[in-house]
C-alpha cells in the first residue's frame, strides 16, 4: 500500500494536469504564430519593394535570421508606413486586374447584346427569327 501511495503522490500531474499550464502553452503558441506572421509579412514586403537594392534585402534577411525579434521590431518601426503603402498599392492593383478579368469574362449587358443584334438585323446579316431568338435569350 505504501508503494502505491508513493507512486501516486510523487507523479507529476502531466501536461493536462494544470489549467494554467495549458493557458501558458496556448499563450506561447499564439506568440509564436504571431511572430511567424510578422516574419513572413516582412519577408514578403522586402521582395515587394522594388526601390530597395538586393544588398539591403540580403542584409535585412541576415539580420532577421541572426537577431530576429530586434530586427523585426526595427523593420516595423522604420519601414512600417512604406510597408502599408506597398500592401495597399498591391491590393488596388489586384482589384483592378480582377475587375478587368470579370468584365472580360462576363460579356455584354442584355441591352448591348440586343443593340448588336439589331445592328446585324438592319445590316441583313441575320433574319428576324434569329433576332427574336437573340433578344429572348438576352432578356431571359
């Protein structure tokens, strides 16, 4: 009986034994993931910046590898505004490209299709039945 009592009292509670241990692990996991997001944002911004020379980019990367937290903090303070401007410019460029693609793929509006069909009918290229079919399809 003494052996069982000694084993049960000397055993540590384990990972799930304490609520605060779990909270502590989640806090460190959150900090690590946040740091990775900042690190990848900085690296993405470095390669997005066309004004910065390759040597400066390499120097920033080296400092990010060897002195990561301090370098990330300095980068965010020194180049944070430009980082936001480059991100906004890229987002605007992607939005305009997406809008242009949607306009290209979407085709013409129903009124434009009917006007084109009417021009073809007036030119004698299509018959009245074909015009009516195109008009019905555009309005459907």
